[in-house]
């Protein structure tokens, strides 16, 4: 960029320096001695074409003036473009309806695909081929417009060089989006879409085939740099990452080429995108083919997707299957015949024509005794060689694309000149509605008409430019396939057209595509394989977003798409399946009549039946001493309440409901309170009965049947009152518990008021403790059948069960909480039943001889005598 600015300043200083003003002369500062294609005319159009694709830098030892950089590697394809410009000008000059009485001339120079050579060619176009002295350069430039240059970097230099002279230029292949900045490049036009459209097309292509991990190679210049800047922004939108980005140096360096290839071979990216001209890319791809590198899918920009330089058969094993976007083709009538007319005899002094001939036929025009070493060992060209018999890139007009762009550019200038010449006086676009002076057309006046030009060419395509100098964007999707001759053929497999609207621009025939290594399956290029449903992407620290780990979704979360960024939380009543791909209703758990529920129910019913059986025995033997001496009325109450205790446990089984939650807790607490109250009454009666045997004691009158009933009723009423307050204030209710297992909904009865619940249990515990203490005190009282011993043991079991119940209840999950509560009810009920009534039933049923008043009283007397 600094070189361009310096060159412009030198040019302006040369024109306007004081010394020059004094002499009043314009002197050519030097002669580049460049080969050219020249033709005089009333109006001259310049042309810049990269007819060579590399530069040989001269030795710089600073001891003498260095020679000019030499261009090497003749590009017959680019020479065809120059011939297309000549053909278009010839057609226009022969067309009586377009620019009548005006003859167009041309000055075509080789820009050699480099910055310095492009600037050198531009100055040659502006200055002319001869060294002359004249009056101060004034008036309009002899060149009114320039067709060119090819590369974006070269076009930037040309545009800035031409800006002081306000000369418009129309490029046929410079695609850098930077050139659309009208404030920086006001004189630039083009017949090729800018890279913003191609970038979007490539991004859609990459997304279409699912490539998320790609490499990038570009030329050294604005074309590649601006293209990849825009492409990276597009990739961010669609989640594609660059594995690497390498730049091919403008000056050939084999070391750098080998470094780039080494990176490509080591990378896991199997798709490489390249924005580069064929001349810049040729050294890299030549080495690429020589190393026999395969398995990489290339995506080519329009600059080289149809480059015949890579069509020879040796390129196919490595580059076959390349896909990319090409400029739309157009048939140019008469082009083939015009190209075949080129012959060294018609242009004996033109070095470009001779170089074309030498390149095509492998011969030389230099005798072997000359000092020029370039043609040594080659036969002399005879001139009898035939272009028709020799297939070459130069004569291949089967798919003219860039040539067609050159053709359109020349006609755009011609139609603009035609509109300028047909301006009606007084209706012109310039100051005071004036028209341009036909005898002295200023380039900026032509630029105005180029901006406004709109016409339909002979092929039916509408040609026009938008406010940025860009045409309507459309591309062909090309694929490199093996032809019948073994060479690479460029096959059209799709289309990208911005006029189709957003989302419909890209159309591809996937079945027609042949991929690298002759594969028909779309190659894969990802840093990490896609995360399947049920997982999410986990970013790897310090690596691109396309490199990630697939992390399984947590419990209760799902992902039902591939490459999910995050997992979705399931709704409250749903849970993730085992694969974490969908939310399913949570398993509802409660104590049902399954194996556990049925077992507990059978035990409860067995206990109730057993209790009723004992009650029946007591009723049947109610007049026997064993039943009467143990206070038959209280025994009946105890057995009835025990039966209810057994049955109350069944209320805990089944799906919780409002009524069942209130019923189970109140029935359980009241029946147990009744049972323990009766046992407490029996214990008190036993204790008082022995106290009453002492002389002068009348204590039994305070513990008769009525007083016993009152005591039992009072003790039970306290529990009833607690339950009533509980049910009124905060009654138990069914609830969904997910605390223990998130994957399950545990239906349980919430106690409502925790305080009330523990008050109920605490009250039963107080009654049991009182009973235990009194029975313990009465355990050594005399008597053949001292019931206090059995009550003590039963209370010991009862308390042990309910003390153990507390930690088990708190720690048991789900339905097992209810099972623990039922187990405590049944265990304590069986403990009371067996400890209190089993000894009595044993005597009643198995030892009836002991069920007599004499046995009981006699034994008692004996015990009393022994103590005395």
C-alpha cells in the first residue's frame, strides 16, 4: 500500500514539478519495454491481463541499477482473455448501430499477476510506448477507460493510480468486497460479483454438506484476506470453525509451501477452502500433487475453479472432486475462429504471440547460438504448426466464463460511450445540463455513463451496475470430474442465484457430484463427531467451539436433537428416559397391594382374626377364675382396641386421598390410645388390688368399674381432642414427594402439622411409659398369676418398637416410610397381644386344671406364708 502511494506521488511530482513547469514540457520518465497488443483508434481503451503467473525477482546487491522484474510462466488462458477484448472491439467497430463513425483502439499490457507489474502496466497504458517531449500534459487522457485488472490486490493499485486522472476501470475477475467501497474506489466497476456473495455461497455450501471443521489457504493480498474476513463472520453464524489459515507468499518460497502442506497433512480438517488466483496456487498444488496427498476435499473460489492450468491428468488423483463456484458462462460467437487466426507471421514483432506459440508447441524462435537460455534444447518454431490440431487452454472455448466477463466489460464501455455521444444538448448530466465534448471526452464523464449504463447483450443477458459498481450476483456450482481422456473436466452440478430470494439461492444436484478419490459419499470434516440426542456439547478449554466433548444430559434433562448446545429440563411431573432423548411421565409410587402390601394386609388381618379369636375364648370362658381374676371387662376392651389397631394398619395401604390420610392417622392414634389406656387401667387395678389386701385399706372403692371406665375415657379423650384440633387446623393431605427420588413421584400423606403428628405419637408414648413404670413397680407383688409381669414385658416391647420406629421412619424413602409405620403398628400390636394374653390362653386352653379358684388362691396363700 505504501508502495502505491509513493508511486502516485512520484507520478504527480513528475508532472507538476517546478523544473518541468519551467521547461513547459511533459517528459516520459522511463521505458518499461513491455510487450503489448496495440491498435490505434479515435478512442483508446486500456487492457490489463495477467499473461504470466509468476515474477522472477532480480538480484539486489545495491551496486548497480537492478533490472526490471521478469515475468515467467506464460498463461495462455489469460492471453485468450486479451484476445476476447480485441474481438469485442473488432465487433463494435464493425457494428454500424453502435458507435457509428467512431473507431475504438486498445492498449493491452501484461500485469503479470503481481502488484509491481500491474502498476508498471498501468503507467505504460497511461503514458504510451514512446519517449517524447511535448508541451505540458494537459487536456483529457488518451485512454478513456481500462478493462482490468484480474486480481483484487492489483485492481486496488490500478484504481488508486487512476483516481487522480478520474479514469474508470472495469475488472472482469477482481472480486474483493473491499472494492465495493465507493468512497475509496469511486472509479471501479466489475462484471463479476463481489466476494460477499461468493462468501455467502460457500458458507451455504459448507452448511449444506455438514462440514464444521475446515482449513483455509489464500493468496497473499486483499483478495484472500478480505474474503476470509467475511467468511469467518459467516462461519460464526452457522457454527463452522477454521482449523488453520495459511497464506501463499507472492514471491515463491518452497520452504513456506512445504510448511503449508505439512499443516494440511497433520490437520484433522478434511475440507480446505482456497481464495487464490491460479498463478499463486500453482506452486502449492504442484507440490501437493507430487507428494501424492489425497483425502482432502477442496473448495475453490471463482479465481481457479475453472483454471485449465490444473486440468492435466496428473492433477486428478489429488484434486479430483474439487467443488466451487464459477462465474456464469456465456457463449461468445466467433471467438474460436478469432483465436485460431493468431499466427506469428501476422505479428512478427510481438513477443506475446511468439511466447504463446512456444508454449503451445514446445518450440522456440531463438536460434541455439543465442545467449538466451530459455529455449535451449527446444526445436525451432517453423510457423507451420496448427492451432486447430492442437488442443490447449487457449483454444478451449467450451465454457467461457472470464472471457465472457471481459466481453461484457468492453461492451459496457462501448454502450456508455454510445450514450455519451447521443447526449441531447441542453439535457446533459453535467454543469448547466451540458453534454460531453466529443472531441475531448473527459474520463470522468464516461464514468458517469458507465454508472448509468443498462443494456441487453446479444446473448440476452441484462448488463448494469449498482451504486457500488457491482453486477447482479449468480454463480455456477462446478465439480472436477475425470473426463474420457483422463483429464479434469469442469462439470456444472448446481446454481447459486441471489435473485431467487433468501434461502432459495443454492440449488445442488448431489447425485451428479463426484468427491475426492472418486467417492460418491459426502466426505466428513468435523473436529468432533456430532453429539447424538441425549447429549450436549461441552466446550474444550482453549480450543475452537467446533472441538467439543459430548456430555450426557443430567437426570431429568433431555436433548432430542443432534449437536444440542444445552439440555432441556423436563416438566415437574416428567422425567428423562434412559437415553435422555424424551421426557416420560414419572413413575408414581405408593404402597399398593403388591407383594409387600398384600403381605402386610395378610399379617394385619391375621392379627385381627387372632385377636378376635382370643376375645371369643375369653367370652366363652368369661366365668372361669382366670378370666374373672384378670378383670374381664378391661380385657375385652383391650382385645377390641387391639383388633382395631390391626385393622387400622390396612388404611395405610393404597393410593393416598384426602379422606384416607385423615382417617389412617386419627384411627391409628385413637385405637392405640384406647388400648394403652385400658392396659394402664388394668395395671393400676393390679397395683391397687395388692395394696387393698393390707389391713384397714379401703382404696379399692376408688378404683371400681366406674372409676376405671372414667379413667380410660379420660385418657382416650385427650387423644381425641388432639386429633380433632389437628384435623381442624392442619389436617393430613395427600402430596407428591420427589425429594428422595427425582425420577419418581411418591404419593404419600403429608402429616400437615408436624407438631400435631408428634404430639399424637408422644401422647401414646406417655401412656405407654406410665403403664411401663406402674407395671414395673407391681412386677414382684405376690400372686399365682401376677399380670404386672406380662404388662411390663409387653410395654417394654411396645416402647422398643416405637423408639426404633422414629429413625427408621425418618430415613426410609418413599413407600417404605408407610411400610415402616405399618410394621410398627403390627409389631407393637402383636407384642401386646402375645405378652398379655398368650399366658392366659395357654392356661385356659391347655392347662384347664389350673383355671380354678383354689389353685390361684391356694398358691397365693402359700406364697404369703413363705414370706411370713
